[in-house]
């Protein structure tokens, strides 16, 4: 019997694998949270499948999303990134990755981990929605507005409310799997 999946991923093997194995699974690991944060910021204005198809290129280009290294990127590395056809070559987004890495480290120092900080917004427990159709999912919520505002106050860039909500969905802070999806009760 075929598994029922959320409608947004059906028909593309990469999308289906991402949906089945990652999307909506609670992430508490700071390294993986940073990866998702960077990917979501680069996704702003683009489709997620575009980013997903370039994920391995991003991983190579950004030193496996090592935020400690990224925080110390110099102009030569930035110039190389802007020439890398394997990623999104947007100067503002590339520069924001560095800015965000610096801000990320500051949050870790203040809260012990980025995970402790970000998960505190949902009392360390995923918000479980009950969507019949993925198209019912909001693009943002008052909570993503509040998180976005706090991140911006702490120096983050490209973290508007829609980007934050997509990050929350991807990292399992909110369960927006359709209720008929096999992953809904798994996560």
C-alpha cells in the first residue's frame, strides 16, 4: 500500500525523501538548526525545491555549515561564494550568512545553545496543527512574527516571519503535516 504524504511533496523523489525523513522532525542539534536557518534564509523569494536541489552545493561552499568558520569568513571567501554557480549567488544573502553565524554564536553564549533559545518559544514542545490540506498552512503566525522580531533585534538578517515559520515547520517546532499523512503522528 502506498503511503499517504502531504500534497506539496508528491511526485518528486528528492522532495518525497526530504518530507519522509526530515521535514517536521523536531531538531534540537545546534549544527543542524544552523543549516536549516541558512537554507531557509537563502530560500527567501525562491521555491524550497530549488534550495533542496542545491543543498549539497551549499554544504560544500559553506564548510558543512560550520557557523564558527562562517562567522570568520573574509572577503576572499565571500568573493568565492559569489562566483559559485552551485549556490544562490545573492550578495545580501551570502553576507547575511556571516552576520547570522556571528549572531548565532552570541545566542549560544547567552542561552547555552541555540536550541534552548529557539525551542523556548514553543515551551520545548512542538505545536501540533491539524491540517486537512497543506494549503491551509499559514505563511506566518503571531509566534513567527515574535520570533522574527527577536532574531532581528539580535542582529539576524533575512529572518522575516515567513522565513521563520518555514524554519519552524522544517525543524519540527510546528507539525504542519496533513493529518492524513503517515508522518503526522510519527513526528
